[in-house]
C-alpha cells in the first residue's frame, strides 16, 4: 500500500474516526467558552497525532480498503471533498464562538454532505 492509499484509508479506521468524532464536541465547547488555545490543542493535536502515528506505523488497512466503505471512499473521497470536510469546521466554530447553534448545524450538514456525496451523486 503506497502513501496515498494509507492517507486515504486511515481516515476510515475506527481509531481515527473515534478521535475525530470524539474531540469535536469538546473543542467546540471550548470555543463556546472562548478558550481558543485549549480548543486548538484539543481539536488539532489528537487527530494530527493519530494520523501521523497511523501513517508512520500503519495498521492493517487492507481489510478497510476491500470493504464497501473503502471502495466508496476510493471513488468519492476526492481532495476537494476532503477539503470540504475540513472546512465544515468553520461554520461550526463560528457558531460555537457566537453561541448560535444554526451555524453548528450548518457545519454538520456540510460535513454529512461531504461524507455522503457519493450517495447524492449516485441518485442524481
């Protein structure tokens, strides 16, 4: 498995997903409280550390690659979609900072559309 594949498939590894999903509410809470440094540390360090560790000491990703989810992200998880997923944090962060749940929901909708873009493209 080359680096490009490792970079792609590590994103759906349960540890990576749990880390990303787990830190987001806490980071948003810290933004809500205007604790910027703590929010940055919580929101960025664990996901980056897990990604770096998984890319250096790669777990067996072949099973994920062969899975239905693996085939899905190979086809639909383009660099643009990955960027959109990351940028979905902007409205969520804005909403947390301003105590406006509408923007948090908007960011979550953008995130869901990013992950589900293949289903949208298949049905359209």
